[in-house]
C-alpha cells in the first residue's frame, strides 16, 4: 500500500516514515511538512493511506483532510 506522511516536525516525520516502511512494509511515496503540501501530494501521488498530524503549518490537518 502507498502511504503519504504529513507532519510539521521533520524528526517525527522521519520516524513515521521509517516505522511504516521498514517495520510495517508500506511504500512511503511522499512526505509533507505542511497541510497545503500534503493536499498537493495526495492529489499527485494518489496514496492509499495518508498519515497526517492535526497541527501543521500553512493548513491544519483537519482542513487538509477535508480537501
């Protein structure tokens, strides 16, 4: 399954990416540091799953999920 990881904290984003890809076997196809980029990448990459923080810069995770 293709996964997009979105979190404003780069170290947490890296941890999630490693956890999902290495330990869980998911294909992490993209990562975003803010909600606006997460929306753009979701449209472009069409992941099966998006793991997204609620509090992110530019656009929060709730608004990004709605879009």
